[in-house]
C-alpha cells in the first residue's frame, strides 16, 4: 500500500530536535522523498542532519538555519528546499516557544511566522505549480 507522503518533500520548521525532528523521521519512514530541516540552532541542525543521513541516506535531508520570524530567512529556506529537491509538497510549521514574559516574541514565532510560512508557500506553489499539502 502506498503512503500519502510517498515521494513528497517536506519542509519542517523547528526541526533540529523534539517533535519537529520526529516528524522528519516519520515522514522518511513512510516514504517521503526528503526533508528540509529549518531551525535557528545551526549546531543542532547539523547533528540532526547527520543522524537522518545515517539512518535514511544523505540525499534525504538538507537543512537551513533560519529565524522563522524573519520573512527573508524563511523564504530563503523554502527556496533552498525547492532548489535542492526540485519540489516542495508538505510544510509543517512546528517552530514554537512558550515565553509569556516575552509575549511579543512568542506571538511572532507561534502565530506570525505561521502566516508568513503559509503565504510564502502559497506564492511559491502558484509560481511553480507545486503540490498543495500545507
């Protein structure tokens, strides 16, 4: 039986560890073509990439260090995924924090970055006729 993610490429924010990293592994276990990991922590991203490459192969993973609150960095991550894998089918907006003291940053990461991500993907999908699994 074919998986719904078979042959798809996913971009996952907040994916250097935790749930985002687990998403990447599960997508690949279920037949995804590749994953683009996106996070602010370059050291953890490198380790995550190495772990995924070891388990699934080096052609299955790429990463972009990006702050999801920065539209330009976020857009660059999307464009890199498309450049490296020639497609982008799934976007998982996993980046998030819990910091009520710094609620403005919390809103930027947890809410605004989601909207920026969805908008960026929508624009790129229309320009390039990509799939619609947002």
